[in-house]
């Protein structure tokens, strides 16, 4: 059975029907992607298809009747003469040739020039078929550049076939890292390098690229070298959809990055260890210094109450001031260390801001008077009670006043304080003195900065830096500006702090500030003889009845035999320390002993030690050297059963 004729089967056309042939050839010419044109032997164009319009830029109307030489660069016109001569002899000319676009740019074409013959066989013209090679050469150029890149790049770049997954190209850097040659890799797939994947898992990963839901996927895995060693990599994979689709993978070797990350973790660990070691060192130094300092300041305080000559009383005052100066430096260094480590915490209580500012002025007025300076203060309206850290706010005010006393050139320092709004307070401290430059104002709050050098202005250089850190920790702001005061240049340090008011309801003031009507029976648990003497004499001066136990074991025995109102507990003692002793007290079978107030007395003032004391069940915390006013205030609060826990770092 003969197959059915296809309507477009050229062999089935009626070869004798010139009209059918003409229409068929015209359709082929019109639809061809190649430029097809006809010219006579003099080079005049008389045929031009749509592809020729697209490639050369001339419309049929523009080019019809024009010379073929309008498409030939001047330098090649003799070559075209030769082509026409050969065609006139019945030869076909074919090859790559340069032609010219209407715009003047050169075209690289593959051209076939064939003779057109009459029915008698005479050559009467030529047909020209021209294929544009621009895209071919562009792709070839890109391929050459890509190949050069792959051959020379030290980066890891892989191209593998989208169907077979075999490698097509692998960069030099990848080959060097893997240890394989290009010949070996051409028979391998990514699965040969990725021990973590099987075919199913890998195809699942490739699926979003194949179906077009993703243009790029990024993942981390391991590559295995020829020597069976693995190294971590980050893979950036995409699908290049060309005539022959390929996957392109760009690889980042994460070996150095992981080493850097590990080194960073180790460095952070070492830094944390160093910080902890520094904190332990400072805690130990603090303990070792505060214990004898407790004796120096405490005994000097006790001597004040004795009958002394004027000279002796002056010497006692010098001892006290020198001891307190050492204590202040120690506290400053510890504060700065805790701020650096991020360990400093606030302890907010209800406080009277106006009273706080006045008390700070009273304390610093004595030091100011030594330089014939008077501190004047003006208090604007403020809430009666606010929530804040009384000790730290006082520290800020006193540091700023101390700074003003150091650098004042006049006889007056002004302190002004008040409310900015319902929930913020401000304080301004100004003194006559030389105006600060912009550079000095920007660095005055830096650690270890000192406005002037020399013995007259000695100090740690940390006071203002600590003020700044404390203010920021409280959520406030601090600064300095140039002003005038009493008609002379002046400097004003200022700060503002959040200060939410405390409602009176449920916060009524206790009568804790009154002295107890009867002396309290206080058990002093302390192993250091000088510290025992200081504590007992302070208690006696305050009208209380002290008893001494040299360690926790003795203290527990005394509590079982005698009644006490409060325990003053040292932390570090032989036999049984203060923390364990307090735990025994809190678990005692006797309810009265179990509820006995315990005040920590410690030569260490780090936050961790304070917290350990509170966790052990202590009610309040006093740091050495012990100050009689701090002891008095703490005992009064405990006697009045105030709800807040007192934490006092003296000095």
C-alpha cells in the first residue's frame, strides 16, 4: 500500500505546474531564517526576503534595484568582483564573508553565491544565501571566555550536564583542591564528591531548579578529595537553560571560615576566662585590702570619741580621710571592672530625690570647704518618692561634685535639681572654670581621661566614665556644656534620669529611722580580731548589746543557748563560713531562730557575692570597711521591718 501523500511533500508536487513550484519556492524563501536575495551579473539586486531585511536593515523597497556593493565594505569590493566573475562561469562560491549593515556596522556571515540559469542553461544572475554568524561567534566567544575562566580560576567552579550529571568543566582551583585531573572528572558526577548525598536526595535538591520554582539554591555540605579527606563547602547552584542545559555550581571552601569561627569561639572562651580570672583577682584583692582597711578606718572612728589633744584629733582625721580615699579608689576600680564585664546591676528602691541631693551636698561640702568653696543648691519641684538606685544616683552626684571641686576656679559651685516631667528628674552642677574645647567635651567621659595632669589633680581618671556608664545603665543621658556663671566662664555637667514616682499607698514611711527604744542583742560572727573589735565598739556606741562568735559553728551553739535580735555575719571564716551558717539558721527547727535577721558583713563587694548572700537567706548586705552610719541605718531598717533589703557598699 502506497503511503498517503503529504500536502507539503515536494516530491509529490506536480513538477510540470510552474505556478505550484513558484508558490512553494516563494513560501520557502519568505519563511527562511537565512537572508536570500537575487542579483544580476552586474550586481543589481532584484530579490530580497524578510530575513534579508532583518539581517541587513534595508526594506525591500529601499534595496530593490540597488547595487550589491552597498552591502560590501570598500576594502572587499574587489573580492565581490571575483565572486561575480566565478558565478558567471557557472561556479558556486561559499564561505565566511564580511558584509555591511545599513547602519555601517560589519556583519560576519556565511554566504553561498550560486548561479541562476535560464531554461537554455545560460547564467543570467546569482542567488545569495547568507546566514548570520553573529550569535554563533558571540556564544563561541562566551564559551572561550568561560573555558579560559575555568582553566585559570583558583575558585571552585563546576559545570555538569543536566541529564547525565557528569562534569563538563571544572575549574583549576577545584581540580587542585580535589586532586583529580579533568580527564578523571569527566567520568564523575557531583555524587562522587558528596558523601552525604545519594541519587534520590540529590535529585530532590535539584527539583526546584529543574521545574523553575527556584533560580538558585544554596546549601552546605562536605566534598571528598581523592585522598578521602573531607572539607566543608557552601554550594551555590543554578541551572543554565541553554541548548544543552547544564548546572553551574560555585563552591566556597569553608575550611578557613570554620577555623576562624572556631578560633573566635576559643578567643571568646579565653576572654571570658580572663575576665573571670580578673574578677576573682579583684575580689581577692578587695577582700585582702578591705579587711585591714576596716581596722584602720574603724579604729580611727572609735578614737574620735576619745579625749584627744587637738593634734591627735587632727591625726585621726587624716587617718580617716586617707583610709576613705583608698576605699574610694578601690570602689572605683571595682565598679569599672564590673561595668567592663557587664556585671553591674541596679537595685531600685523607693527614695526621696530631694533628700538624696541635699545629703550628697552635705557630704561634699566639707571637702569643698577645704578649698574655700561653697556648694549652693536649688531644688525645684520633685516627687516625694521615686523608684531608683539610691546608692548609684548618690555616686553620680558625688562624683560630679568632686570633679567640680577639683577644677573650680571660683568660690561657688551650684547644684540645681528638679523634675523635667512626670517621670524624669534632672541635675546640673556648674562651676567657674575655663571653657572646654569640642575635643575635650567629647573625651571627658572616657575611661582614664584626666582634664589636667599633675599632683594637684591626681585621681584614677575613672569617675566621669563611671558616671556615664551608670547614667546609661539607668536609661538616662549625661553631658557637659560651656556656660557663664557670675559673669565668668563656667562649665556645667548635667544628667537626666527616668524617675517613675512611687504612689504613697502601700509605701508609707516606716519609723525605721528612729533609734530602737531598747538596745538590740547582736551576735557578731567574725574571725578577724580587729574586725570583731570595730563591730562590737560600733554596736556599743549605737546602744546595742554585742556578743562575739569566731566562726559559724560557735555561732550556732550560741544561738541555741542565748536569745538574739539580729546576727552580723562575716562571709569568709574557718570551720564554718557565713553562707553555710546562714543556711543552717534558715533550716533550724526553732521558728524564732529560723526567722532571725542576718546581715552579711563582707570584704567582697562583687554582685555575685551579694547574690550568694541573699540566696543563702541573708536579709541585708554590708561591705567592709564597716561605717558606723551604714550599720546604724541597716539596723534601724531591720528593726522597723522595712520591706526592702538594704545593700550598702560603703565609701
